[in-house]
């Protein structure tokens, strides 16, 4: 008989400690640096059993994570006061990765006692057991974006993201991930935020598209993803341009995968609903 899954368990935490500083070199150009420290322990157990049998086959993985790296960022912004048009350029790079993730993997068979929660003493038989250490937990990542638009009217932006490939361990085996990248573009349009007689003139219309070269390569084929999105911000009646609170609605349609070499092609539709409370409680008072 074929084995059937009986249980999957997972526990643990992954924590982050960060310290950051920024410096404005000029009115238009600024730099920032952030130090990141990740630490925690993760535990995963997958159990399989033969039908109508009590023998359990368990795949247990324990990960101890310790990772330290830096994120460097820079931004440039200029505003043409005669046209109210603004150009923004930003970039970040995560580097200096010094990680140490120790993984302990065990494949064994065993019986549970009458309570069904504790392994019977002496019943465990280890099939395979190994320990591995990873030095490439969080690989090099970089991002750059350019935006241009008119204040309180419209905005367009393009962004590129890159992530260096890495090796990960799962079920005691090592898998290599390729270099990946993502290119996205989008923007928003606000017809006339001063027109309080026409509600739809004060609605923010958003749009976007993306293409992502995935890190997975199966049967010689890259598992890529692309999609388009559209949405609106429906402002509350008392919202102003400086406090644009409202209901956010968004729709994303896309595709992931391929049908080549008998693989799977996935079409997806995501609908998002959210609230934006940009009210006076979150604004710093200028006068006491």
C-alpha cells in the first residue's frame, strides 16, 4: 500500500533586531544604512503511515538560525515648483551576509504509545540522520526604482528587484535556486481632489503590471510569473488630499508556471479589500 500523510507539525520563531541611521547629504540626496540580525529556531515534522498500520515514518528537521547583514539605501528627489512635477529615484542593496544556519535532519520509523503523543521507548529505528550548515541563508539582494509625477494629480513608477541564487535544504536534500528578478511598473491618477461636487473626481485610480523570473527551474523550465492589477481608493466624504482616508479595492490577474515538459500552468485572480486611515491621529502637530 502507498503511504498516507497522517500529521504535519511546525513550531518556532524567527526574530529580527535592527538598527538604522540616515544622513541627508543635500536637500535632494540622502543615504541610509541598516544593520539586520536574524535569529531563532524552527522545527518541522512530517509523518507518513501505511493504511491500517501503526508504524509511523517521520521526517524531522530542526533549524538554528543566526544571520547578520547590512542594507544600504540611497534616494534622490527633486521638485519642479513651476509645474509641481517631482522626480524620485531610490535604490537599496542588502550585502555582507554572515549567516550560520545549522540544520539537523532525521528520517526514522517508530510506534506511538497508548496515549498517541509519545514515541514508544526503544521502538524508533533511524533510517538516515545528518547535520548540515548553511552559509548563504540570505543572499545578495538589490532594488532600484524611478518615479515621476505631478503633485496631487498623477504618478508613474518603474522598479527592478534582483535576488542572487542560493541553496536550501529540505527533507535532508539540498536544492539550488537560480538568480531571480522582478520588473514592475504602475501608477495612480487623481482627476481633481478639489472637486467636492463630483465624488468620482476625487477617487484615486491605480494600475500596474509585473513580470517575475522565478528562482525555481524544474524539468529544464523556469517557473516564471506575470500579472496585471487595477484598483481604486474610494475616499471618505471628509477626506482631503493630505488626509486621504478611504476604502481600497484592488484586482490582480496573472499566470504562473508553464505547460512545457508536462508541468503545471496556474492562472490566478486575487481580490483585495482594505481601509486606509490617514487621519489626524497619525499626523504630527505643528503647534502646541
